[in-house]
């Protein structure tokens, strides 16, 4: 089996070249979740050492149906760098990605630090505001075929993201049930609500904080959390227009 450093290097090369590779578990089925998270943390440390800025985190496998599909009982997490953020007015370049997909998510922006194993009430008290976001996924694996350790090592398929500009502060019971629409080229392709993320986006943040605690890392004020897909993701190509909408804002990005 390759070393964790070698796995990271292959993933970085695949990302930079927009060229897919075979999942590591295909040749090394012993590759574990624990090793995969170490690869992911090495990737973050490498990026920060080169001057990148950590903007927050993202959650994956927040749907119970998706968890059953891959035989896990909890969500997974990855990191977001400031350079991943895209300006909706500038669009996104299709050629930089392998097989990109888009999904809407509720984004939570932290007002206070969280660490350890907080209660949902403590999580809610630490939130500054929420907004809508578009996550642009891009797995580095051929044909989007991978197992759990592969996707964790690949930073949970992080590609890019767009964040809404309208801060929302209201009661959680109301927010978690708000309708979210996803359109491609003006056609409605998916609908959902924030409760799709573990039943409550606050639960998604709580699980993230618990995972970070294993690395003795707090969730900091100002950091954002993409709490998990509200709908299934949809593929996109050059020339497409991706839009998501909820009662407070409409967010869109064009693909070049």
C-alpha cells in the first residue's frame, strides 16, 4: 500500500491536472477511514503551509439513505479553503474539473468558537447566521467510483463553492423546513429542505465539532460550515447555468 504522503501527492496531481485516478481501495482494500483522515489532514497542512486560508468545513453523507448505501452510521467531513470560493459574477471554468456536480446546502456561519462535544443548544447559541450555498463537487476518482476511505482522503470531493450574500437569523424550526429549489438552465431539477442534513443542520455542525475534537481543533468564529446536500447533486457542463433558491435569496453561477 502507498504511504499517506504518496496518496496525497497522487490526489493533488489529479486535482491540478483535472485527470481522474483509480480509487486507492481498489488496489489496497485495507486502506482505512483513520488513514484517510490522516491523508486529508496532511492535505490541509500542506495547503496552509503554502499560504492558503482555511475558510471552514463541509459535511458529507448527511443523508441517512446515503449512509446506508456505504454502510456507515455517521457523516464525514472535509475542509474548505478560501481559494475554493467562486464569485457568481465570474462563473466557473468547466475545464478545471474532472466530472463536476452541484448541490444546494444550508451554510452556517459561526459567531462563537465550539469545541469538544457540544449540545444542540450550545451549537445554536454559537451560530452567527445562516445563508444558502452551492457546493460544486468534483471527485478525483474515475467514473465517480470510490469507497468511504477514498472519498475522505479526497477531502470529501471538495471542488468549489458559492455562498449567499443574505444573512438569515430566525428560529431553527422554521429554517430547517424551508423549501430549496435547484435549477439547471432554467429547468427545475431538484427540490428539498435543510432538514435533509441529519434531520437538522445543527446536528451536522455538532458532528463536525465532535470530529474536530479528535484532532484537538476547535470550530472558530467566522468559519462557515456547509452542512450537507439539501438535494441530490446534478452534473453540469460548459454553457450551463446553475441556480438554487430559497425564500430569502436566489443564487446562481454560470459555467464557462
